[in-house]
């Protein structure tokens, strides 16, 4: 395993540029390290999503087609 020793300050854009230079395998390792953290979704957010899903289920005609909407963005 190749190691990198850094002792510099980076802003987010500089960090992103450094990551872009990594191999696909190393990028996946970083991605896994970021997204494998336990993330707790607040109950309020869960309730909001469930409420929206229920509204969509009851009234599917109120939903917009993404392909049509995205053309107007």
C-alpha cells in the first residue's frame, strides 16, 4: 500500500483536485470511508419523507415527470 504524508492546509477545492489525481481504486477507498459511516437520520426527516411518499401514493397525478421538469431547469 502506497502511503502519502501531507503536512499542508488544503481548502475543499484543493482537496478535490488532489483526489481527482488518485487511481480509481483509491477513489473508491475514499468513497467507502466517507459513506460507510453510521449516519443517523433524524426522526423528523424520516416522518417528512414517509409523509411525502404517502401523498404521492394517494395522488400519483400530482407528481411531475422528471424528464419534462429537467428540461426547464
